[in-house]
C-alpha cells in the first residue's frame, strides 16, 4: 500500500501490539566479577605501544649494561677489594647482572616483577657507591682513579625512567650523579679532588640526562599513541557497528517488503485466491525462520563463552576457581570482547571438560595412598590475538611421554580435538609431583605480511611495537570491501624522537645549557700550563656551535647540510684540541672533547642520522690514533682514549635503532588492531540487529501469517486486520524513530477513523534528542484530525526543527515541531 492508495475501511479499534525493544544478542557481562572470578596480577600487555616500548627499553638497558660490564672488566680487576674478593665479585655481578635480567625477563614478566628488578638495581647502585664513600675512602692510583662502580651510572637511571614518573626519575638521576661525583672526589689522586668530583658529577648528570630525557619523551609519546589508537578503534568500531546495523535493517526491510507486506496486502485486499495467499504466507514464514537460524559460520561472544566455562567448571569440579587473567585491564574484569567461531567454542569446552575430569579422577593420586588436597584453577585469557584457557592443578602430576598410546583422554579428547579445529592448539605440561597445566587456545587467522613498500618505516611515524600483526576472524567480504582502511591516528605522529629533541621544549634547552656549562668547566680544568689558550678556546666554541646547530629546530629528516655542518665543527674542535694537547699532559679531563663530541654524535643518531654518527666516530678515532702516533705513543694508546666512548655511542645507537625499526610494525599493528575491532563490531552488531529486527517482525506479523498459512476465505474483519498489520510494518520500516507505543496507538486510531497516515523517518542513524516530546505532539495532533491525510516526517539532523506534520483535512496545514515538542508554523 502506498501513500496514494485509497483508504480502506477498518474495523473497530483493536488493541495495538505492544512494542518490544530490541534485546541484545547476549546478556551483558557483569561489571562486578562473579564470586569465582578472582583478581590476578596483570602482566605486561603485548599489543600496546607502551608495553612494547617498555620491553624495548628494558632490552636496551640490558644491552648497555652488557657493553659497560665488558668494558669495566679491566678496571674492576685492578680495583677489586682484596680483603673480600668474593664480595667485590658479587657487587660487580649484581651491578651488571640485574639490568641484564631486566631485559631477559621483559618478554614474559609482569610489570610488578620488572619494577622489583629495577628497585633492586637502584638499591644495589646506592649500596655500592655508599660502600666506596664509607669504607673505601682511600685515593686510587694516579691515572686509574675512576672507580668502576661509577662507569655505569646511566644504566640504573634509565631503568628507573622506564617505570617511574618523571619527577621520581629525575630525582634518582640527580642522586645517582651526586653519589658518582662524591665517589670520584673520595678516590681522586688529583691535588684538587673537590673540583674533580664536581666536574665528574656534572658530566655524569649531562650524559645521563640525555638518555633519561629520551626515555621519558618516548614514554609520553607511546602513551599518546595508545590513547589515539584507542579513540580511533572506538570510533571505527562504532562506525562499523552502525553500518552493520543499517545493512541488517535493510536486509530485513527488503524481506518484509517483498514477502511479508506483499502477503498481507494480497490477503487484505481480497483479490487473490486463498490458496495462493496460503502458499505465500508459508513461504514467508520459512524465510523468517531461515534468518533466525545460525549462519554458516556461527560465532560466540567471549563473554558468553566465559559463562559457559564457569557453568561447566561448576558441574565437573565445583571447588575449582575460575579467574580472568586479562592483559591491559584491571584485575578480575571481563575479558576483551570478541567473537569466537562456534566450532572452536565446542572444541574448547570439550577439551576443558576432559581436562577437569582427568584432574578430578587422578590428580590426588590413589585414594588409599594419598590424601592430599588438590587445588584447581581455570584461567581465561582473552586478547585481540585470541582466546586461551589454562586448566591447572597442584596434584601428583605425571610424565606425558609415558602415557600409554591406548589412553585417548589427552591425545584425542584434548590435543587431537583442538588440532582438528582451524587455528586451535592444546598443550599439556606436567611432571611427577609438580601438578599439571593444560593449555587450550584458539587464535584468528594471521594476515598476509605487508609488502616491502608498506613496511618501509617513515621517520615521522610511531615506533613501539615488536608484535606481529594478526588478522581478525573472517567477516563478510562485501562489508570488508565497503570499509576503507583505518587511518593511523594523527596524534601518533608525535612519537618521532626528533620531535622530543626540538628546542621548542624547555628540557632540550636545559640540557643544551648544561652541555655548555659542563664542558666549559672541564675545559678550564684541562688547561695545560704554558700552552696557548687560543686553540682550546676555538675548539670549545666549535664544539658548542656544533651542539647548538644539532639542537636547532628543523625539518625532518635532519638536513644533510646541517649534518655536514655538525660533523665539520666536531672535526675542527677535535683537531684543535689534539694540536693543543701535549703527550701525557697529566691534567684531569685533558680529553674532554672526546666525550663532548661523542654525546653530540649520540643526539645526531637520535635524529635519524646513525650512519653519519658512526662515520663521525670513526674519524674521531682515526684522529686520536694519529695524535698518539705523532706524539710518540702507540696506536693502542689512541684506541684506549676513544674505546670507552664507543660504548656510549653504541648504547645510544641500540636505543634509537630499536625504536626506528618498530615504526612500520606499529603502523601495521595499529591498522590491524582497528581492523579487528571493526570486524568484531560488525559481526556482533549484525547478529544483534538481525535478532532484534526479526523479533519485531515476528511480534507484529507472525500470528497473522500463521493464520493465512491455512487456506480459507477471510472475513472482512480478518482482511482489515491484515491491512492494519501491513500498515504498521510500513511504519516500522519507514518511520523507525517514531515507532513507539504512543505514536502507534494514535496512528492506529486515526486510520480506524478513516485518516490516511504516513510516517517517514529521514533522520537516518542520528535520531533527534526530543523524541519523547515529539511523540506526544504527534499523538495530540493526530487526535484532532477526523478525515483526510496526515504525513509525519522526522527531519535530518542539524535542522532547527526535528519534524514536520503536513495535514490535508480541508485546508492544508504544515506544522513544524521543535526539539521541545512545541508546534509552530514554518
């Protein structure tokens, strides 16, 4: 029936079918965990920029500790505390072993464990430097008076900066550098040890500050990446859900229009043979039932799977504890919501049930031999990478290799069952006397690796992921083709290291000022009596101008001309200092320029010019060896001057390379994560919307269709009822926003009075806020119309009025309705 069809005589008012709000596909997960969901410690998440940066920084600290540990072996051997060599070795092992342990454990350990390792590292450094200050206060031999304990001051400082807040990280950095300066003061053989200690402490503060600043800047940028990714993921998931709901509504609407409405219209007009009407009604009912059936590849929400696991556990092992170990979320909360294929769900439930039954039957040992109490735990982990269940007990255990082949409980009912599921896996870990762990997992299909062009890192894009991208559960191909690739969050571009080294922020300016001050002090201490100061002053100015040129704001990548200027000034400063210095001058900090230039090269590497930085270091090393040979020394003497600075540059390079190499991976990870969220949201929303729409159609039309499916001649009342249901179905499709009880009752009453009513909704997916007030107004206006035609139209969003009513009853009237429900002439 169209808006131009003649009105049909309807029977007396009938009770309208109550509107049922669409119900969700599954019950929502409770915000408060069920009693069996015990909170557990949250491990380091694996799919965030912050988590991957944390792991990367821990590995960088471990590498730096290994480098400085190797370089300090000679110094440690010469300075070992002879009254207790075992204590000295233990101190050396703890100093460099703890940060190495930090890097090794970063891949699997929880944040709490990593923090404990860092805390132990802090205590170890303070204890060792305190020992030097309180016990070993005697000066060391001249020329070898730098204690090995202060050669790695930066390692614990950077480790603290990985986990602590900025204020705490800077406070520990200041404490560590102060202790380093005091230790150098107490062990210096120079005539003025206070000046030496001050200069050494300031230089340590400068060098360490660069790495701490890089670490904190990277952490802030990674946090911004995570925040931007989360917002983009939510926006994309919401958009995908809206698209999926709209598509499902259109699908159901097409069926309703082509089958349901046409059947009702044929029956209501009475122009079609009852046998044909019955045939159409039966076919329509079959089509509705087919849509209610599970899809070819049905899926289950993780929240529903968790409830099934809990129910299964209570049935088999009531004393077992079910807990959620969900990375990246508060302990004990519901797992990451996603969909899991129903065949994988069935296999996982079967495997978990078999594991629990085996545990109940045999974990306690023979009843007459053992009376031990067995504790059982079912741990659920759900991430974007998949779903995993671990069934654990502390029972007698067994040797999996000695299980007889005829015992199929493990090989077939657990491992074999999961192997037969696409992307399923199961593993049994057990040992006599140590309990048993059965790990059952499912993961979605992995995506195709990116092409070389896509994997090429951009110098200004984010970098912090070491995790391979994975593909979401396959979704409808048509939906995937209609949805564009999710863009990388724009705020993620702030993650480039070069942005954090820009002079537009106060911290780099402060570090630059400290660089100028510290090396000015070192240059004055290194003055050689009787030598002209012109060369040293010129060298100092050249190095300072190189640092200023490097830290000046500029476009990215760092311009080659600027690179040449920085390296040229550093070379000039090095040559002038070598010309100034006599062989074996004996003054402290005589070769201060080597450390200054190395620090500039570290920052140059951080700005993306790693090759240029190492070329500069190679030239510096050649100059040092040439100076040693010219002044009558050996090449080895020149190498010894620069070799320890190689460790500083290598540590900085590893730091930067680790970040740079993860830029493309993070970009792929972000896009894949958003694609997963979009795919899951599409699947869930489509199923939810289909169920809600079918429920509405069935409530409105199924009783009438079942009546029509039995061939018989319809009475006038039955035909009128068919037309009434047909009209209400049209209202539900065309006037979705106003399909509410108050409006439907008023529309039904008006039609029974002979008024032709058309309800249209042009608001799309953005219904107006004042729907309740609009419904009251529409009902009031319809109640005043006794004949003619009324067209109610909900307007698109963004207009001053939210709806119009066109009344053709005698003279035509047009009424506009505002958000408050007030009626006014347009």
